[in-house]
């Protein structure tokens, strides 16, 4: 092997660039993320036991499977999902948490 992966793939977009390059691909990716993670998110939210907490900040939360699972189990919660601007909060669950798209800036 004379060339490494970085050399061979330099012309290809990264996986996330491909997922977010159109509304159609973003929607398909978000749908797949929801399908793969909502069920386990329900289990994780129960294990997290968020009783007594008031705000869930879900960084990189995609279209909200964990946040929505937590809201369903702990109705006193509010949730803010922070993800890339192209990510859409729609997920078919009927729950629409507050959504922020943008870039995090660290101090």
C-alpha cells in the first residue's frame, strides 16, 4: 500500500458533509438516527433518573431522541437541543423541544 486513506480520500466529502449537503439527505439521516436511538434513549433516560432536574441541555442531540424520551418520563423537564444548523427538530413524535442550531464556542 503506497498511499494512505487520507491521500486517497482527499477528494471525497466527509461523512457529515454528505449527510447535511441537502434537505433530503439531512432528513434521511435524522430519520435513521431517530430509528436507531429512540428506543435505547428511553432506557437511558430512565437510568439517568432526572427527577428534581429542570433543564436538560442535549449537545449534539440531533432531532432529540434522548431529550424527548426524557421529557416523556419527566414532564417537569425542559429540553434544549443544540446541534448543527442543518439539523431539524422534526421527528414525528409530537414532542418538539427547543432547538438551537449553530456552533459551540469554548472560552
